[in-house]
C-alpha cells in the first residue's frame, strides 16, 4: 500500500475511532464510511483490505505510528513503545531520539499512567516490539 493510501486509511480510522475495525470495514463496503464527515481526502479509494493492512496494535486497537515523526510501523521499520504507557493509546516511537523530542508533550499523560501502573515516575525506557510484525488480520 502506498504511503498516501496508508495515511488516508489511517485518517478514516481516526474519523471513526468509536468503531471497531470490522465495523469500519463494513462501512467501507456499504459506502457509509464518510457519512457526516466533511473531508477532501480520497477516502473512496480505501478498501477493507487496506484497513487490515494498517499496522494495528491488537492489544488496544490503535494504529502503530511514531508519536514524533508519524512514521508507520512496517516489516522493516519496527517501532518501540514507551514502557510506562498502559491502557489505551500507547506511545510508539521509531527510536530514543524521537521519544526524547516528543517527551515534553507526552510526559504529563505518561506520568498519570505511571502512577496508575506502579512504574517509577520518570521512567522513559522504550522496548522493541517483541512480537515482530504487527500487521493484523
């Protein structure tokens, strides 16, 4: 899938963030995926298969992309997550440099998650995705 199409598919998912992956695919099939959404993107080119090909974090059903540079995870570009992030909307990063650049924006949210999870405050370690590719079906 081209990077433009991947971006468009990810935008469609964000616009329907209250729906499951299967609901979004069904909406694409019946043509209602953009109902009530004012957009100038070519969402009509997105197929249900494109939604499946996005790099999903199956644990919390979000799309893996770097919080700083917005690169998607691919087979050759594995992202790492902030170990302090728990629950919905974990922070994913290309590398420690991206994490450090984005930290001033992420630290308030992350600190609240650290307190809730018992991880020592200030822990900003990242770990490789131990499950290899994340392309879910």
